[in-house]
C-alpha cells in the first residue's frame, strides 16, 4: 500500500494496519493515516520497512482484549520503521507502548514522533534493534518508562532532540537503559525523571535532567559524560558509578571572582574539547571569555568584561559546528578577571576609585612583584592612586584611565 491521500480506520477488532511478506507500506509527503479504536493495536509492521513522510495519528488503540501486545506502532519479525524528515507520528492514546521496536534490524527517525497517554512505555527498543534519531522524539503522560532499552546489542543513537516529561509520574524512569544509549555530539536530551543505566550510557552532547529523584547507574554499567550535563539536583554527578570527562552543571548562584564562581558552578572533567563563550544581555558574544586547560583542570577567564552583573555562559564543543550546545545563566556579583601568578587586574568592584582598597583588585592591593593591568571597565570607575605604591609593571588598556593624586608616587621596577 502506497498512500498519497487520506486513510481513516475506525473501530476495528484487530490491527488498524498489518503488513506481511511481499507487502509495501508507504505514507508519502502530505498523505495522512488516522487509526482509532483498533482493539489489537495501531500499526503492526512485519517483513518490511515501514516508510512515513506524511502524517500518522493513532488514537485509542489496543484494549487488553487481544492476544498480542497493544502498541501504537509495533515492528516485529523482520519489520522496521523509517520516519523521514517531513514525517509526523502521533500516538495520542494506546494500551501498551507507544512505539515498540523488537527485531534485529534498524529504524530511523528524521521527523517527529510524539507519544501521549501510553499505559506502559513511551518507546520500547529490544531484540537487538537499533534506532537512529536525528529528529524529535517527544514522550509525555505515560505510565511507565519514557524509553526502555533492553537486549544484548540493542541501541539508541541520538543526534537530534529527545524530550521526556513533564507530566510523567516521577516514580518511573525517563530512560531505562540495559543495553546502549549514545547521545551524540549534536544530540539534545531533556527529562524530568530519574535515569537508570546498567550497561552503556555515553553523553557527547547535551543532557538536561530536572528530576527530584536519584539517578541510578548500577554496578556493571558504564556511564560516561564527554559532553555537557545540566543536573539540577546533583544526583548524576554525585553517583558513584559515573565518570565525567566533560562538563557537569549544577544549578546554583555564585558570587565573587568569576573563576571561583565558574569552578563552584561547573564540574570540569579531563577533556579539553570545550571553550566557554559569553552572552551579555542575551546577545551572543563572539569572543571566548574563558578557556579550559585539561592539564590543570582550570577554566581561565580572558579580559572581556560584561556590562551587567548577570553573566550568561554558552558551552560549545570546538570540534563540531554545533551552536549553543548548552546555555546557563550564572549570577556573579562582580564578573572580573581572576589573577594568575603575579598578574593583578583592576576590577573596581567596590564601585570606588581607591587604589588602596584590595577589593577593587583581582589579587588584593598590588605588591612589588605584581604585573598590574588596568582594563577598560565601562560602568565601573578607573583607579586613582592616593598613596605610594611599588609594582613590577603597569599595562593601561585602551579606553582606561589612571589617575595619580597630588603627593602620591607610583614606582615601577
């Protein structure tokens, strides 16, 4: 069957659509298939690859009266699914899982898959099936796991967007992985539920988790972060069976020197693939405001000053073209340069011009060994020397000023 138009199937005692040997099931661009009140399930795919580039809606499918599982879409016995870039699959209500992939084949999603009100899992992947996602998988209002992955060689590779929640019961798992889950570099996963991994779970992209419950990474599991994880409650980074070689963000506010703020807010792993770029007043900044040294495990800030107290950071993987891998606003009372070695920057954080006030400097009142740098601050005052001071060197940046009060003396040696 190749559909270029509209198919409606309503109130049937078996499957809405059942495929078999030598059959074809294609739903082409702009075509629609609507299945409702089918007792056995919505679409059962076997012996073929089911292709969709149109709209498929499955509503009130399955009833617990059939001898088979009551899925929205079920791929078994040589069946698989290819949802193309314009394809939309909506499972509005089904008795069992919204999508069940249960063969040793491969399915692909480039389009949109939405599952609502499934009485078991949003998506079940088993029996060595592999799913590649570069589109959107949106799962919500279900009674069990968001995505359940089981089987020896079963795998989900995500390079798109997976969103699970926010109406799910928080006692269940957003992702229950007992095989392989890989979130690729440009992959984005956001959940409101806890996670469970007992096999291989690797994040190269961005993972946001808002769960108030623990995230379980069991013994025998291999859970690694090589990307960015925003972990609102700290359960991920606090899990003993978790290795971080990327960036883990916990939601909190910090104040003071930005490097201290950065290190308080970020858990930085041993990978050097990340730069930190600034966004001021929600407008992207094109210059790096910090770099990450994988040898010292320290983020070093550059000499770029924002004009507001709220500093918004963007984390990007420097080896890909992915933009805005993650955004996180960090509140810092005075976002200033942190001193390294004998370098001492004027900050004006006390909103005064007093050279002798140590809180106006990144490393306290300048010492004879200090290389003093006075950058242009814009909204904060430039320094005025009203005492005698001895320093090693002085660098006055473009736009900045330096005043010497009558009777004061600055010696540079």
